[in-house]
C-alpha cells in the first residue's frame, strides 16, 4: 500500500505567528501566545491536506468571510482545538456530581446538565451516566437531559454517534461499561439508545456565550476548557455560566482553571482536588 509523504513546512516567522495567534484568539478566545509549538503543529496538520499552500496564502483564505473561507476555518478548528478528553477524566469531580444528584433528584422533577467543551462526547455521556445512576438509585420520579457544547463541529459529529473505541472505557467500572455500552465490532462500543436519547449536542463559541440560549442548569461541568483563555475572558465566561445556573445548582471547573475568581452568588465547596461551587437557593447579595 502506497503512502503519501509531504515536504516539511518551514517554521512560522515571528510576524506570521503573531498574525495567526491574533486571528485565532479573536475568533475562539484560545491564546496560543505561549504555546507556539501547538499552533505550529495544528497548522501543519491542516495545511498538509492542501498540497503546497503557503502560510500567507492560507491566512488570506481562512480570514475571508466568503463560503470557502468559512468552510476552511471549520477544518482548521478541528486541527487546532484541544480535544483531549476521556470518560471520568477527573473521577473525584464525577463522584461529586453524582453525590449532589442523589439529593437533587429527590427535590425536583427534572435535572439539566451541561458539558461545556464536550469535545468528542465522553464527558457528556459520563454526566448522563451519573444522572441516570442517581435517579435509578434513589427511585426518584425525575427526568434528566444533558447538553454537550463545543466549538469544533468535527468533534461534535463524532460525539453524536455515541460510538467510541473500546479502550476509551478503561476508566469506567466494568459494571457501568456493561450497563451503558454494547460491543460494535471488535474494537468499538456503542452507547445504549436510552443514554444517547438524553443528550443533545450543540456547536457553540464561548466568546459568544451572551448570545447562547440562557437555559437554566442544575449542573454545569466546565473542565479543561478555559486554560488557554486570558484571565479577563475566563472571568467573563464564568460570570455568564453563573447566570445559567439554577438556584441550588452546581458548577464544576478544572483544577486551577479559575484562579482568584469568585462570584457573590456562589459558595465554594470544600472538596479535595475539585474546584466546585454551589449556588444557594437564596440569592447572596453582592458586597
């Protein structure tokens, strides 16, 4: 079988790096100013598919607002977006969510959960499992739904299938794996339909969060999404997430993802290794 090889691309010049970094940050919020090699790698992966185009010509194509430029931008996002994820990536955070839901489902008729930056969907399916376990374990008369959102259309397309490489289930207890997934060939598994039907996936840009539907959520799970954002953008996004949290709702972030951030409407939880806040049922007045 023949394989196709490509001549290596030259490194970005300082001018080109600044132009690309500024364009990407303006459109996505991702700041690559301290991660030049990651940006270079993503550009290289995409440009190898375009057979010989140079950085400046590609930049001109991507920044266009015509259909060809918009389409190519989506292809580039698929290469530069950080899509590293797994089931129960931070197990303590999911345990916190499930313990929270065990009490929550006895008080309300439905619970809504949001996986912000869901990538290929493992996190969203993990939240669905946590919700279903809580409801069935408590024999509660409660419904649930999960929203998974991400900037990358390609990742969302994969997430909607609910199909994963079997090795991705390594962090899932065997009993959960058997309960929620069925074999699909030798190397893949498929989430059961009762789980897939509870999850909706949406392409969303966090820079435009104010324009997203203000759907009230019981749980907002936002881990490893804002680590490449500048601090002022992180604060803006987090403040907007708080507005979408129901009274009594839970916000879970990645470790160190909200350094020095606080909000007058939230109470930080004392949970080892997990950054989480609860919105009291009674509003807390701003100082």
